[in-house]
C-alpha cells in the first residue's frame, strides 16, 4: 500500500505506549472505547488505514478511501470534570493545525466545535466520546480523521459530490504528503499540550484566534432547535456563545454551525462528513 502508516514507532513519554494498528476496522473510536472499558492505560492509540463504520458527530458516518487519511483515536484518562472534556477537542485541533502548518505552507483554521478547515473547506474532524463512572470522567476517547491524500476531484471517486465543501492536503497542495511524519508531529504536539493542560494552562486564547466562525452571523442547528445570531465567544468549557437578534446570549454545547452568508435559499440541511 502506498504510504502505508504501518505501525509507527512513537518516541513520546505518554502517548503511544501501546498502539493498535489495523489495516481495516469498523471504528477506531469504538475500538478505543472497548479498550478503555477493559482497563487500557492512558495514551493507548488505535490507528487504521480504513474504517468501515467511521463515526462523525451527531451519529454521521465518516467516509475515507483506504490508505489516504490519518484515522486514529487516543485514549485519555484526564483529571477533568466531564463538562471540561471539550478542552481535549481544543488541544487536539490545535495540535493538528500546528502540525499541518509546520509541515506544509497551508494555513489551518478551526470551525467550532471540531472541524479542521483549509481555505474554508473541511479537511478533518475530531470526535470526543466520554466514559462516565459515578458522575466522574473515567476516560475520554478523542478520534481524529484528517484528509491527507484523499482526492475529492477524482471524477471516478464516490466522494466527488463533496468537492464544494471538503478538501484534503493533497487537493490543496497538488502533491501527496507522507502521513507517518505528519502523524508523529501531531502526536508530539498533542502530548505536549496535554501535559500543559494538566498543569493548568489555558489553551482557549490560541484556539479562539483560529476559530473561523467567531464574530460571524451564524445559524446553529442543535438536536432540539435552530438558533440564529452572532457567535460572540467561547466560554472556558468550550461552549459557543451566540447573541440572538433580541440580545439574548445563548450557550450552545453541541450543534452544527453554518455561516448565514453560506446558506442558500434559506434552507438548512445535513451533509455526511469526510
């Protein structure tokens, strides 16, 4: 397989002490959660070349051709209250953005709460799932899907219909990016940020600087309602603050955010993510 990730040696202190590598699996997040429930240690990583049941937010599927992306899940056992778990999504998205920028000339932004954007298109996503015991956070599994060498412009690809909204490093650069060095750079930065997070560092200021939908007119689709207004801030726990036309500030913990200027015909809809 071209540019196979194989089983990379990860020269880090905490992340990657135990690595589970699969050519094909259902979902790396599901694999990591099973390992967590069985007592796996913090820093365990599940990596796959292909997922047959990849997961996105809100129950969506994550589609990616074999051998083209970084598909991995990391097990954390953080000393955080459950409502602060968004901090793990925060540091992971920052690690990805910084690693891509360190290894390519691309500029990376973040779309609240978990999308990796390049030139306004989705290049990746993060899914954080929690294990709660007795009201406390037992573990968190942070899954990453990053479109590295996916070709959305290939007319023979079933993903051609996503060209207007999704992209990859390959499509933006015009050449393939070696995945293993990029994976290692992401993990190196993630471990450093996680150690600093446990020491009390606040990563919110750096995250806010990269948010593409901050101070924009937005439409937020939650599981229960549609909220329209201006995205004015993100609180300490990672929730989005939206000021509605009436002046009320709504706190949004989960939902899909679309810039109002990008909504055509006043209709809202969901698109499966890649």
